[in-house]
C-alpha cells in the first residue's frame, strides 16, 4: 500500500511547499487516504452535528482539499457548504463532487474575514498541524468567528506531539475567546493505527 505522499506530508514545511505537495497529490489523494481508513472527517462531522440545531445555515469548510470533509459534512446533514483551499488542483477535485455552494482559492497572507451572519460554523478537518497549516491558522479562525459560531477541527498524533498546538487551544479558552463543547480522541487513519483529537469550540 503506497503511503509516499503521507510520509512526505508530515515533513513538509511552508506555504509554497505545502501547496506544491498537495497539487501533486490531488489525483491520488482520495484513493490513498481511503485505503488507509480516513476516519477523522466523519468524526468531525458527527461532533459538529451533535451541537447543531439548524442544518440549513451556511458553514465554511476551511482547507476543504478534494472534498472528503465536505462529503462527511453533507452526509451528516449539513445543507449549505462553502469550501476554500490553498491548492487549485484540490479544489478541482472537490468541484467534481458537487457538494459545495462555492469553492475559492485561499490566500494565507490575506487572513480570514467572516461577516456577521455569513457562517454559523467553520470546519478545519485535518487542516492544522504537522505538514499542514501552522497553529496561526487556529488563531485566525477563532478571531474571525462571530459570537456563538462553532469551530470543529482536529489534531492528529503527529501534531499532538508538539505541545504548542493544544497550548493555543487552552490559551483561547483561558482568555474566554471560546468554550469547548466536544473533545474526543479516536481513529484518524486506521490503516496506519494513527489517532486524532477532535474538538468543537463555540466562540464566546
């Protein structure tokens, strides 16, 4: 079973290197990830579902990749999903799934602005961590969220080895920026015996 791109992913550093890796990976991403039993999208979608009342209101799939996260969110009942991603090749694959209201290329240096009432939740599923987006992205999303909006995200085992990621979450809670609604540890890539921690926060 090929896991070449997975091996490379955890060692990739920097926006341009990450963009290049995922551009090359786009065509085989779904197959490779699925073969390894990718469980985190479903767990994140179920966690967000457990704290959601109105499934018609728009949510943002941040770092949507090829749309596996959007598929999980759609299967959980969410009706209106917008996606953004760093890599156009990944967005092209996501578009093929016909799950998203809109898909846009993200520019990290421009930050994130969420207008009042625009989104009731943001998902960053498998996005923040080793070989992916830096912890600054967590702070950016938390700061952009309107009051009472939800933020579902995950940290895999590679990421959890670096204490700064969970420290940032704890700092946001301590600063009363958000409160934890869901926190659980479970399967991430079953084929690699890798786990992840799933969080749902509510902006205060």
